[in-house]
């Protein structure tokens, strides 16, 4: 049993089963990979304890970010090899100063820290979507790009599980994409929020899969 399942009671798990939630979706033939906000502001300069990493950036997620980056790098390599389209998102630092940010609490923005983390640096051919709010779809060209590529399902990785990842997942589901959240490739500054939101997204909006399942699905593409 996965950690995000184990924190719920047996009654909760029985309710999930009896109500018919958590149905696994079918993986498509033209997936795209979305890597949400894995930038220097969220990961810091290295795998440090979160209270230490907050000295660098008030949005840093500490060691959990670097654990996830290793898995994201693996998934990214597999997707690139199979020519799966890859999109990154990060904060639009210029626009956000006028229209407001993705949360109500962040009041300090550093342009340098919005660059994608070095271990998963985008290729020149990979689009970095700049956004102002939590969802990667909100007032961005992401939907048009996915439609143009005829994407039929989405793999989602990134941060934070309870915030920008969840918001992107819900919008993707609203646009009728089957969504697959890769468990080891997501992270959050709050462990409980991370686990609860994996459970909730799996119940209603997405299929939460392991990195092994994601790799098998991508490697199985033509």
C-alpha cells in the first residue's frame, strides 16, 4: 500500500471502493509531459533540510525536492528518447507584479530563481510556459500547444502537489485529458498536503502512477 493510501482509514478506503472513485484511466498513444514549476525558487541550490533551504527562498521545499528531481530527470530522459513532447512551467515574474501571484502569501519574487533547475534544464526545442497563477493552463498557450500536437493524455510532474500541480491537473481534466500524476516526480513543502492531494487527485481527477508505471507506458509507445 502506498503512503498516500496508508494515511487514510480502512473506512475511507472502503468508501472509495464502494463509491467507485479512483478508477484508473487508459494511457494514450500521444502523451505529453508537463513539468510544473521545478525552478530554483522551489528546489534551492542543493538537498538541504527544508528549514535551512528556506534561507535561500521562501518557497523552497528542501530535500524532498531533490529526491523528486532525480526521478523527474529519469522520466524526462525516457520521454525525450521516445520523442514525447515536454513542457515546463515557471512564474512569469514581470506580469505577476501587476496581476498578482499564484498564492496569497508570496510577496517576494526573484527573477533568477524562476529558471528551471539545472539537473532538468530544458532543451532549446522544449517550451517553458510562463504563468502567473497556479494552473499551467490559466491564460497561457498550453492548451493550444497540446491541441496542436494532438496530445491525448498528460504525464504530470513537479511542485507543489497541493498547489500548482493540483490546479494544473484539475484544468487538464476539465479539458478532457486523461491525466497521470507520477508519484515520485511530485513534491510539496508540507508532507501531509502532498499525501492527501495524491489521494484526492487519484480519487477524482487523475491516475496517480509510479515512476516504473510511467516508464513502462512511455517505453511501450511506438
